[in-house]
C-alpha cells in the first residue's frame, strides 16, 4: 500500500510539474485520436443519417456490416491495417507503418462503425411525422436531413462519444501498427502498459489519471453540446 501511495503522489507531482515526457505522450494521443474522431464523424454521421432515412434494398446488408464492425476486436483491426501497410502489403509504398498515420487509420476503422451505426439508430428513432412536416413546407433533401439530425442530436452526440471512447482507450491496434516507439508513436494506453511492465508506476498512474480526465472532459463537453444543439 505504501508503494501505491508513493506512486500516486509521484504521479501528481509529474502532472503538476508539467513533465515534458508525460505531456509529449498526451499531445500525441490527443492528436491521433482527435484526427481519427474528426474523420470518423465526418464520414460516419452523414452515412448513418442517410441509412436511417433511405429505403434501399441493400440497407439490411449494410446495417449488418456496420453492426459487425461495432463489435470488431481492435487487435484484429490492427492486424488488418498492419498487413495492408507492411512492405509486402498493397499500401506498403506509403511508408505509414509504425507512424501516427497508421494509428489514425486503425482508429478510424474502429470508430467509424460506432459513429455510423449509432447515428443510424438515432435517426430511425425520429418520428416520421417530422419528415412529412418539413417536406410539406418545401424543404430540400438536405434540409430534411438536417432537421432530422437536429431532432436526433442526443443520439448523434452519443454516437460521437462512443466513437471517442472506443479509440482513446484502445491498446491492441495502436500497439501493432504504431510499435509504441518513444517520441514517435507512444500514446497514453501503450505507455501505461509499458511503464506498468517496467515498474514505472508513478508515470503509469499519472498517464492513467490524465486518460480518465480526458474521457471525463470529453463527456462533459458532449453533454453541453446536447443541451445547446
């Protein structure tokens, strides 16, 4: 217990002293996950909304693929991205393996089904009378889509939160495609694993505290967006 208490106080000291190594990891984590979330939201929200509104023959098949993607083990995603970006893979010429770009690709694949699938479910839950009303007022297709998204905003924001939670806390995929290289691809989750294994409990605790704080702040921000939208 004394060792744990000592490690906790050391962790607080690292955070308050703005340890450069600590905040380098935090910044990379925010950059990678932020870009991945932006891409996933940009692609997933419109696609989920379109699937929720459309009545096409392939919607059931696409929905099945989305729901399957929502349950994909991250380590399998990491393996797939690794094979695609390896030297013998079809995209090996890009040279992205063991770089933040590869980590972003993996995180987009993880977050996209969550954002699109939950957005689709939220849109499908909107009363059909709203669509009929906006159509009767002469709304265009895009105006109708926007009206439905505003009505489903709580579910859409929840979809974005789920996407963020799925990638900020992910370990397996980013470890495989990023390599956990110090100063280049080491993020919060992989650094926690490494420092725990090597007995650097103070740094591991500090990183864990920051990870929890980021998740808490993100959820508070999203809740405020739900109320203001």
